[in-house]
C-alpha cells in the first residue's frame, strides 16, 4: 500500500515537473516582464521613455541566450542541459523579437509623431536599431518547422543573419547610452564563448587533417 502511494506521488511529481518544463510555461515566464511593463504604462505608473531601456535590454538578453546554444553545444557536447537550450533556442529568439517590437512601440509612443522619428532616423544610434529589428523579421517569420522543411539548407544560412543583428544591437546600445558597462556585460560573455567555439573547431579540423596526412603517408 505504501509502495503504491509512493509510486503515485512520484508520478504526480514527475507530471508536475514536466508541465513546469513545458513550452507554454516558458512562454509565460518570458512574457511576464513585458506584461508588467505594459501594465505599468497603461495605468500611468511609468512613461514610454522609461520603458525604452528595459525592453531593449530584454530583447538583447534573450537574443544572447539564443546565441549561447551554438557554442554551448560545441564546447560542452551532448549534455542534457545543452539539449534543453537547443530545444528552446527558437523560443528565446522569438522572445527577443517580441521585446524588440515592444521597444519599437514605446519608442514611437515616446516620439509622438512621424516627423521627429524621420528627423533622427539616420543618426548612427538610431538606424542601427532599426536595421537590427529589420533583420529579425525574416528570422522570426521562418522560426518554425514548416519553414525549416521548405528552406532546407537555406534555413541555416538565413538564420545566420542573427549574428549581424547582434552586432547592430550592440552598436545601437553603445551609441544610445553614455556608459558601455551594460552592453559589455551582456555581449562580452557571448564573444568569449564564440571565440572558444572557433578555437575548438579549428583544433578539430587540424587534428583531422593531421590524421588524414598520417594515413596517406606510406
């Protein structure tokens, strides 16, 4: 009787953990900061200008988390937690796009009219933000299984645009804000991981070339 009760309790706990680990729950968690920000603006607790920085930061953070997955897979191999990130990479990428759109919405609200938006459009700190978001559009539209099947190898080539979007996001952040600490704190870890990944791939290729030459030597 006790064994049956323990087994039932274990099954219930595992079922609950699986639900917590589901994509809907992850989407709720990723959406919460945005929902609180929208609510704060709606009830008048905060103005649009003050929401530009946090929405932009969350967009950059989720993009960086999505980009972490590739170097993680190369550096740490086939580990469960790496697999968890790989399965949810597109979710984080879409969240980054969503917060980027929210960032744009609050920017338009803060500017109040089209004329001032056009007047500063070509400022380096502004057009880099527009360009980054524009690159995100095709990535978000094709971030689904149907597009992967339809585009085949072209899908991966298209998704590499995210690296250009990341560079534009970094430039936008550095040019808009006086201090560089926040931008560097977010992007330097990504740059170091990417560098580590490149070194590992380079060494692996050199080892394969050396092995091949050894086998070819009579």
